[in-house]
């Protein structure tokens, strides 16, 4: 691949014209004051950045899709404290021109460390039926390989390779701390933390950009995770009905609110704690990703469409 300025280095090139290859994470043709323009979210493994095409937007939009790699010529600009690229030329990039690994963002934690931390939590679950259930699901090498690679979301938090396992470990870690403060069943809560998003393996596909599968859109990971747990528990002779019922509730209620696609409202202490721990990690990491994507001298992040707000960046002085 020809020399290409990484997204992380673009903030050092404000005012310059650059050329480079980038993955189109998002694409939207918008109506401007005088004509249509193209709004893009471009990424490589170092991060993401917004870009605009002002001329011949409709014509150029038809030449590529989200998930494609494009080569651009652009001016790097600072607009309201945000570094963006104003694209003057672009074309679809042939697969022979790049290595796809250069464009896929991933967890900052090495996968072998994530695996070690994940299975350490499984080993802490002493309840024999829950321990057996976890091992049956995650000892499946083919399934776990997919789980390890999977993202945890399409666009908000942990939306990168190894994001799902990183998120699950973080939720389990917060739940473990919560278990020292509140009278929860530790084994049930940790099992719920490790299993609450397990079917996101089926909900998302991420060859280049992350998108929903058909079953992910039509059924969703809460119901799919519940189904996976029920089918696995059925393979374990004597699995207690009450234990399975409570574990299922953790999965089906972890979104917390019907407005946020929760199947049920949390109605046990463990379900309330899991929902809050899950949301704490998801929201905190989502905001952290916005802060990390902001230029070094920025005061505010880009607009968070999911939560309808900007975030002030605190930069302590010494």
C-alpha cells in the first residue's frame, strides 16, 4: 500500500493536503443549503475521523458503500475544534492495494490476556451447574474463536475486534466489586456477566465494518443468548429449574428498560446489579472512545447521537 497518513496522525497535518487509504465506516448523503453533500466516517486501525465531500456528492456516493476501502485526496481542517478531512478526490480501492488488517480497530489488550482473564472468572464460579454450563459454551473452540473476535456493538462502545470479550470481562469485574457491597449470589451474578451478551456472536458480522445480521435485527442478542443458555442447560442432567430461571432473567432484563429493548424489567437484586454494571461499562467506554477520538487541544467531543449530547473534556493542569 502506498504511503497513507494514519487517522491518529491527521491532527498533526491540519492545513495540509494528504492522500491515503481509509475504510468507510459510515456513509450518509445529506441535503445542504445549495446541493447535496456526502458525510463519511473514515477509519483505520489507529482511529476514526469525519470527512465531507462537497462536490459531485451524489455521483461519487454511487461508486462505493460503507465497508469499502477508498483512496482519497483531502485537506485536513479544524472545524469548531474537531479535525476533519475535506475530500477533493476519491476512488474505490482495489483489494490488491491494501491489507485489510490495517483498517480494523481492535482492543488495546492483547487477546491472550483477555482469554486468561475471562477463563479466570469462569474458574471462580463454584456452583457446579453454572460452572458446567460456562465450560460447555466457552470450551467449544470453534465458538470461542468467534467470541474472541466479536465486537460488542455496532457503533457506540467496544465496537472493535475483541470488544465483546473485553466488555464481558469489565462487567464481570464491576459485578465482582459490587458483590462485596450487596447481598447478591456471586456465582449467579458472575455467570450472568459472562453470558449476558454471548449471542452477539450471532447478532453482528464484521468483515470490514460492523453491521447486524438478519437474525440480529429480527430476534436480537437478548433472546438469542437466552436460547443458547436454555439449550446448553438442557444438556446438563438435573440442572435446577430455579437456577436456570434466575439466570435467564439476568440475560433477558440486562438492558434495564423496555425503551432500550429489554425483554423484561430487572426484578431480582442480581438483575438490577448486572444491568447497572453493564450500563456503567458501556456508557463509560463509549464516552472514552469519543474523548480519545478528539484532537489533543479539543475542549468538547463530537456530538453523541445516541445520548443527544456533547461531552466536556477535562484536562487537568499541573
